[in-house]
C-alpha cells in the first residue's frame, strides 16, 4: 500500500520526453567496457523483454519503444518517459543515475568476476573508492581502521545527513551468490543521485556512502558503528537484491558460537577407559539441540556443524570444535535462546567429563524497519511499476540475517529487497539466495535494471527527508518509539 503522491515542488509545464530512459537501456544493453570484459550472455527471457521494450538499437526505435511503454500506478496508466518529469528533484536524481549506468554495469561485472571474501575485499575497495573520487566525493579509505572499509561524502552542510550502505564481500565457493556486486553499485548509484540533487539545488545537507565489509561473516557495519562512524547521521538506508520485492523484510537476529570440548586421548582399543571423549560431548550437544527443537517456536533456528571431530578412529578424541548459529525474529529472543543452548553445551561436558569453552561472536540484530521511510520508498517504487504485498504478508516470510539490523537499532533505517530475476513484480521462489543460480542471476541485465530502479527510489527517499522537515521528524519519532 503506497501513500498518495505529493509533489516535491509546484507542478511544472510538461517537458519534452527526456533521453534519460533511453540512455539507461543503451548503457545496459549495448555498452562495452573499457577493459573489453566479456559480459555474461543473457537468457532468452532477458532478450525477449529487451526486444519488447526497445525494439532495436536505433535511436528512433529506442525512443518510440520507451515512449509507448506504460506502467500501472494507482489504477491509472503512467507513461514511463513522464515519470521523472514531475518535479525538478526527481529529474536530477534520474538523470544523474542514468548518466553512470554503463560505468556502474562495468563495476558490477568486475566485482562479480573477481569475488573476494570477508575482510579481504581489497580490489573491490580500490575499485569503488577510485570511482567515487572521480565522481567528486571526498573519500576516506580504510575507515575505522578497517582495511577494506570506506566512507565517501558529498554536500555542503551536515544539517541533514543521509547515510547509504554498500556491501561487496562474496561467499566462499559460490562467489556473489548474495548479489553483493549489485548492492555495491546500488549504494553508489543512490549516493550519486543524492549528490546531484544536493549540489544542483544547493540543499543544506550531505550524503555519506559507507563501504561496509564482511557482512557475510562478522559484521563490518557493527565494527564501524562501534567506532563512531554513524554518529550525527540522521538515517541510513541500503538495498539488497532478492527473488522478490519486499520493503518490510523479516530478517532474523542471530548470534554465533564456537564450542570447544577438551577431553583426554587414549588408545581406542587397548585402553579406551583411560580416555575422556570430546567427540561424545560434541555429538551429545548436537543431538540434544535436535531434541530441543520440538520445544522451540517455529520462527526460531539453531543450526550447526562439527568442524573438528578427532584425528584418527583408533584415538579417543581429546578435542573437538563445533560452530552454531542461533536465530530468532527479535534480538531479545536470541538472548533467551542462547541461554538454553548454553545449558546444553555445558551439560554435555558434564555428562562426558570434558571441559567446554564457548566463544560467542558478533550478534546481528533484527531489522527495525522505519515505517515512514519504508512507505516513502514504497511510493517511489510503486510509481515505477512495482507492487507489494501487504506489510503483514511481507513480514510473514522469514529471511536470513544482516548486520544492517544493528544500524537500525542505532538510527532510523530501511533495508528493502528488490527482485533481480524479473521486472514484473512476480516472486520467483524457484531460485534462492546463496546458490550458484543466484550468483549467475546477479550478473544479468535484468538485475542491473532492477538495481538502478531501486537506487532511484532510495535516493528520492533521501531527498524527501532533506526537503520535508515534517517527514524527517516523523522518521525520528517512529524510531524512538520502536527502540
């Protein structure tokens, strides 16, 4: 459900159709990178969708195809070429992001083809910071004493500071199967759009783009938050590619724990009675957690693996190491669930005569979606043809976890998910995140178009918060009421 459109400025005479919409599709479908990087071939659906939209590569055909493309918004047809002509601020955002479409596509593919794991994103860090400097941002590399973090800022005042986050770490073995190459450029695009509006209209505001490493493991955002990077930031937003369009995602809070059992080795055949079996303790804990699940709420999760279980079958294992993740819809629930699993780990040690060491990691909190921000973002996505299920339906679909949740406990924020598999607003449950198939999808043209569409909506959400003091007041009031 979207709020009714309120113009940011007084209505203006209808301008001639802009070439911006044409530029984005030219850049996406026909540009070749400076390094002659071969782009992944797009599938038949991509080709069909493209042909239906623009017909051919000629300027006339492109213009005609785009002018005739209509989308449904609030039960009325809205011409796509008119979408960004409603007010000057939206037009500035739209044109600024369109102008860098081909460059962002090239960056996205470079990241995709060169995946780096958490805390090792050195080439991604260099690529993004160099690009942002060329675009006129003041860039702080190695921010917060983190080798692969950065903060890029633009603007002439800190009266209102809009924060945007980018991620760029990959997954082991399957690369960008969480689409962080798209998350990286979504943040860059939104920051460029905001920068353009701030500078063109001399707005008393600034935008800060936070390059946040290690989301997949130990939470770069949490480290940056703890070191004060987000102080004096009024709100912070980011985007995430997915298989559905969701503005109220139900991310689970989590904590991780390394469980080490220490026993005593002995010969497993000659004198097993002299040993204290650390593997027995690990298996006992694993089994009892399985038994506990019957009394867990269906929305809660505990899952783990045994990483080290012994050296040889004829030696009673004197050491084992396991890793577990505890999740629940709310961080307060995680804290309660942690106490339950700790009792299991300790009782397994008592039962087997072992000693146990528990090392908890960096907790990820659930997302506190800021309703006024989410509704504003939803409004701009609606105007670009995206429709959402009800808030309750969206929140009924449990997702993974993210360190962005910790930011939303510290300042107002949103973390919308946007569909990279199709532009029709249809959920596609045939493909999940963290799969090879999703990694492939994150390099396709459809995902790029979807990313820029969402980035424009995010940028305009930030612009509205700069222009509308009452909206910003509502954002902060809602945050304070839900902490």
